[in-house]
């Protein structure tokens, strides 16, 4: 096995690693986005409820 082959293997490993990390990052980003969206919806609903309470009293 020559030095060139070792470099190729290492380059392939790094490429695979980068791809894997990118996918994990996307998954995490998606989850965080969903959680933030959920929190925003809950806050919006809370605001609506507050406004309705104010007008009914």
C-alpha cells in the first residue's frame, strides 16, 4: 500500500465524516426549529387568551 493510497483512504474518511456531521446538523436544526415553532405557537395562543380575557371582563 503506497502513500497515495493512504492519502486517498484518509480523504475518503474525512469526506464521509463531514457528510455524517452535516446530516446530524440538519437533523438537530430541524428539531430545534420545530421546538421553536411550537413555543411560538403556544405564546401566540397565550396572548390571544389574555386579550380575550381582557375584553370579556
